[in-house]
């Protein structure tokens, strides 16, 4: 394997393509910044040649801090790697970080799984008809857990954002990932309209109806309008009752916004006369 440590200009170092891990300017970055300011870069970055420049495989946070500190060069271990090898190493270098978002783990596991398939390596170990410990994908999580994380990549972005924010728990999110994109978009509109998120039992019912081809907008609204503990007090009007007053194709959130605008424009005339 041809590799060596070189001092490379930061301008020639670029983030890994489709890097799934966020490089956030948070407290950990501040601490790393203080450390590098005092001691310098103690561990070289890992990168691979990309034409006349280099693609960072491991060390994205060190690169960010170096840029903030105005450093011009960084020590980099340069290694020739094929795409799939680089993906696997990039994921393994970052997956054990603390406080990873569910979406980060989801896309990282998916990238590693696809890379291993390209290499012809087994991803899961078959035991008595069940997928058990996936040692080839994760050393700390079972194959079933890895698969469930990968399911999150099928969520539309607004719903996946709620998972990252902790507003939708992991298990309901996995069930919702089986809904079609259109069904998820309709669910998102109703979640906004109702100001609530689905419980696990609601998510399971939504999934079952979707698999039967019976998940209509009305059924989504019916399930999501059920009373749950700790829900905010609200006025509820069935979407089917409102549809005749709005153009075809109006979403629940568009209806809500129009109703609020009409109330704002007319409330004084209605209630002060």
C-alpha cells in the first residue's frame, strides 16, 4: 500500500463526497480549537489523491479548526484507496463519535452497506433464519438495529428533521419510513395542522394501511386527530369538511394559513360591530 505523511495546503484538501456526518461549530469544536492552538495537529488527517488535490477520508473536524485558526498546511497521511474502501474507512472513523444524530448514523450505515455489497463482502450473518449480529457493519449494534437505522433514509426530510430533533422517537420513525413519499407529505401537512406527532401505535396503523393501499388523507387525519396525553388544546375541523371551500390540491397547512389570514383580516369587523 503506497502511503506517506505530507504537509498539504488546506486549499487542496476537500471534504469527502456525500459525507454523512455534520461538522458542527459546537463546544467540541471549541475544545479542539484550543487544543490545536496550544499543541498543534497531533494526529495527521487521512486523505486520498483526487487528481491534483486530495479528498479527506478522516479528519474533517481538524480541517475545519485549522481553517478557523488560519493554518495554511496540515499533516496528512496520503493513501491510495478505491471508492468503496474509502467509504468504509470514512464511516468507521466517525461512527463511534458521541452525540451522532439518527440521520447521520442512518446515511453512514447505508453508505457502508452499499460499499460492502460492491466489494462482494457479506453484510449480515444469517442465523436460524434471522439476521443477527452484523459484525461487518457495526461492532456495537445488531444487524437488526443497523437495518432499522437505514430505514430512516426513506423518510422525507421534514419528518427526518423531527427525528433528529427528538420530536419523533426512533421506533415510530422506522414505521413511518414504509409510507410512500406522497403519504409522508400528507402526514407532514396534518402533523403541522394538528400540531402533534404520531405515537408508535399510530405509526404502526399508518404503515399497515399504507401496505394495504388504504391510507387516504382522511384516514391519516382520523388517526392523527385522536386524543393523546400531553397534547395541546386545539380546535379541530375535519379536512373533508374544509375541502369544498378551497382549490383542489390545497394542503392542510395551506388551508390553515388561509383561514388564519381571513380571521386576521376580518376579526375586528366580525366581533366589534
